[in-house]
C-alpha cells in the first residue's frame, strides 16, 4: 500500500468494519490513525472516498466526514477540492501518543478536554486582566461586536466567539498558555463549531463574553476569572451534551 496516488480500494478493504458499540467518529479516527502510523502508507497517498470508507467501516458518511475534518485540523491529512483527501508528509512525527487520546473526539476523553479548556480559559482571563493592552481590549470588544452583527448567522457568531477567546489568551502575554488553548480548541473543534445552535444560546453567550471583557478592561483579575468561570460553566455544558449525543 505504498502507491502515492492509488490503492484506495485496497486501503478501504484493509480497514474492516468497526466493532459493535464503538463510537462512530471516535472509532473512525482511531482506525485511520492506526493505519496512518503503521508505516504502510507513503506520505501523499490518496485516501479512499467518503463513500468507500463508510462502506468499509460500516458507519455513516457523516462520521467519516467529522473524523477526517478533525484529522485535517491536526495537520494529519489535507483535502484538495475536486481531488480528494491525502495523507500529509511526516505524519508519524505529528502523532505522538499524547495526541492519540485527544483525537478521539466523541470518546471518553472529550469531557476531560472540556475540563482542561475551562481551566485554561479562566487562567487566561485572570492573567489578561493584569496584562492586557488597550489594543487587546479593543480587539475583544470588536469580536463581541461581530457577535452582535452576526444576527441569525450562527456560524459567523461562533467564529467571532473563537476570535474573542483567542484575543483573551493572547492578552495574557503567556505564549504557552495561548498555544495550549489553541491545541485543546482544535481537538474540540468538531463540537465547538456546533456548540451554539439557536439564537437564545447566542444571546446568553454574548452577555457572558461582555461581562468577561468588561472585567478584564477594569483590570480586576478576580472578577475576570469569575466571569469566565460562569461562561465556561454554560459553554462546557453545551459541549458535553453534544459530545455525549455523538457517542
């Protein structure tokens, strides 16, 4: 299975059906990662189509799509419009064991990742309150304004939401904290993208962001941490419910 451009049918046949009871998305991700790290596929190998993978693994195409999307976020595969999905170069170096548990979006570790994210976000808000520049605070407020402007466009709302959290983490002045949050957020991206699914939820989230932003702008670390903790409580509940539904 080392042909750079072919062997899609052979790859699909090699995967085999997932065991009964396995979480579809987690099972697909784990099975693909096992294959990718086996050394049997050359970098640049074209993967089977979603249909072929779904038939081979015995799951729906949506599970294949979500697993591949998560793999692409991590830089494991790349999608070329009109061509297909390909294994990226040097994948073995990108997949130490520490990433394997995180890749299982929808698996038992998702709730643990959500807890880690909440703790990091609270630390970021507390630290930002002591270090944020005026420009950083303006960036947070601009992200909140984009949330208001999004209206019923929940995809645009979520993108502005992510921008706000990135701005807070960047304002902390701690590069490692920012990088850790980016990693955890990427691993949870399948759920984060769907975490706000109605205007009422969006309105609540926006108010929570406003409170956190104003606490940071007031240079009040305790208020900033408390505001972010309140936001993380509701945001984490939404993510946990989504992850549980996806199992």
